C-alpha cells in the first residue's frame, strides 16, 4: 500500500510541478556561452527583458528586450573574442542567484556580473548582465 501511495504522489508531483532548469544548469550554460562567445546560447537563458551594461560599448539599458540584448552581445563578442571565462564568486538569496566572473579576451579583461531570478514557472532566468572593463 505504501509503495502505491509513493508512486501516486511521485506521479502527481511530476505532473503538477514539472522539472525546471536549475540554477546550476543555467550557470553552466552561462559559463559555456561566455567561454565560447556564443550570444545565441546565452540568450536562451534571458528573461523577456534584461538589464544590460557593457561599459566599453557605452551600452547601459535598464530594460532591453532579450532579442535586442542578444544582438548587442553578438557585436561585443565579435569585437572582444573570448580567450576564457571563469566564475570568481557565486551567491544567493531568496529566489535570486548572483555571480561575478572574469571574461578574458586578447589584451583585455572584463568583470562580469550575472543576476538570475526565479520566474513564475520556478525557472532561473538571467535578469541582469554587466561587462565592465578592468
């Protein structure tokens, strides 16, 4: 009887609360995307609008559509092709995940700040992305 109850509860929870992208999966996608300079892959993790700051490009949007942000990042990655990316710090609070890292390119390095929030579907999405030249 307990076995059947366990199966029923597991099925019910799976139907009503499907598995969502964890913050670890999103962080891994962010890290891989930044290492490769892949704006398209990175944009799959964006919320509908994000805060985007790239100081070398004089980009400072408090709210930009995800599609537009992807185009801006494509230009940035062409201008500053990646030589590597590493997270330096990761933290969290209620429904928020934030990370800082270093984006290395030939002759330049950028501090990168990533803020992820849990949306209504309980998925972590990127709400803010900042690149500041070191």
